[in-house]
C-alpha cells in the first residue's frame, strides 16, 4: 500500500494558486437530448415530458388545496430533522408505538402527488395541513451571486428528492410500522409505500441513473447523484421491494419492474467508474445525466473523484450475491485506488475555535484517511470555495468553508477491511488475451 505523506499542517504555504473554477452540471434539456444518437432520443424526450407534466400536476394539486380552504398563499412548512426523525434501527416494538404511528401518519401527509418526499421535513412532530407546502425552505443561507445552489423557483424546490436520505427513508419507515398497524392504517401505509416505489421507478433515467430531484428541477439537481448515497439508497429500497416480506403486498409486475431497475442501475454504476490513463479508478460525486462524465454541483463541489461516495458504491458492489466479472474488476480497481491514495499519520480535526480552523494535524498511528475530492488530472486532493475557486491546499479556502464542510474522511477503512474478506471468495478475473 502506497501511503501519501503530507507536509505538517502548520507549514507555511509557499503558493496560493487557484487551480481553476467549478463548472456545475448541465440540466437535462430538449436541446441536449437532440445531441444524442437518434435512436436514443425518444426515451429521453418521453422522460423529460413526463417530468414536466408531473411538476405541473404537483403544483396543480397544491393550488387545488389552496382553493378548497380559501387561501391565496400556501402555508410555509417548518424545517426539521428529516430522515433523522425516522429511525430505521430501533427494536421491533418501537414501530408499534404511538410515537411511530404519529410519525407514520405525518409521513403520509407529506407525500407529494408524484409519490416522493422532500428533505429536512419536521416529520416527527408535524402533520401537513391542506394548503401547506410539501417542502420546507431548503434554500442555502450562504448564496453567492452566481451560486449554483440558487433555486430556479425559491418557493418550489426539492419537491420530491433522494437527497439527504429523503423518500427512501419514508418508504422504509412505513414498511416497519405497517405490520403493527390496524387494518386501515396498514392499508394507508402500504398504499403510500407503493406510490413511493413507483416514484423511484418513474425518476430513473433511461440509462439507469437517478437525479437528485424529481420531477426535474434543473441545474446540478438533474445530474445522476451518488452524493449522500442518493442512487444507492434508491437501488437498495427497490431491492427491499423485491425481496423483503414487508413489501410482498406489492403487485408482482411492480416488483419485476423494480428488479429490472436495479439491474439497470448497476449498469450505470459500472459505466460511470472513471478511467484515467486506461486504468479504472473510483467514482465522482455526481455525473452528467447524458454523458456520464464527472460533473460539478454546488460552488465548492467541483468535477473530481470522490472518496466517500466511492466507498459506499464499492460497499454496495460487494453485497451482490453473484458478482459478474465486470463487478469484480470494478471492486478490485477501486480497492487498489484507495490503497494507493491513503493518507497516513494525520487526523482531521478542529473547528471555529482552532487557530487555522478545521484541518489536518500530525498523529502517528492515526487511522488512514482520504481527501473528499481528488483532481482528475493528477489524482491529488483538491478543495473548493464558495466563489467557485479550486485549490490544492485546504488552508487556502475561506475559513467558513474550511470549518463547514467535510474535506477528509476515513470511510474507506471499513471498506478495505470488507474487501480483504470479500476477495477471498471472489478472485480477480483473468484478463482476456
């Protein structure tokens, strides 16, 4: 294993070069679809049309509620802890409690007409009222003038998303509560689960990937998103729909459709693993919907290789019961990359009260860690700032971003431990000659 050695964290910076500027992902548009080979265009045009129609239907549903209750403006929904309010790891008895039933009823109330959910909802404490927004205000509090995170419609964003574990957590929580509910409650929760599964299937792109937000919102939200495990969560939830007893009520045809979507998603994952110099490496945080090329997102999330998301993708691939040769090669390549780019002898710690902010400190024997982002040209750590500048030194970016984002992580340590066991059962396929 080749370990990267870093200069001491307190060393004087010899240069402060800006390596480049973040370019956000392009949205999915009809014009871009027409650049595809002609046989591929109909499926994408149909997808875009369905998305546009569903967005209008979602808005019409809220407008109808407002008319029915005699309001001209919607009730603003309060932000909460979102997925963290819906624990999936409690003892079975918890899911038959009054607390769990209350959360389940609130979940059903916040389901969008499309079948998904927004993120960061106060879902454990609040039941959505007629005429209330489906989503809280998810707008960033640090928007720059040219911020890629600025919503196209400030009052209508993240209305149905896989971001921050949204939608998939709601479905899974309902699946845990439904067996304990009354007949009427069980029917209500299962109907919401089915609509949620259909939402995930509807959101899947023709090439097997998933956008962060559906119906499509534009901007980087249209990129196929590995960030926050959005795509992995979608696939794993569909796998529950196929295999888990709590989902056995779903129509057979729908479960078959879910199985096909899982296989299609796997194809997308394998195709999007980045090749550099003829060598497979790891994955980006998000990829272009049409080209599968690495893409940027928020102002400080540049085109790059992404270690945390790649560890999650590698973990998923190692769960497959009968991995194909392509999957095995993918896993071995990612493991080799992680081994070659591990950083030894440092910890990532500190914060606002620490001189210089959150950064690396020398500590012999510390667990291996990895930078969150690596450049595509040199495969070295890079860091972004709110002004879209890209740097190769963490101390060059603003203190706000230095302390407000996770620039290093240890995620791949457990992944490599799992790989050591996994490879005993799955030797590297022989190269074709």
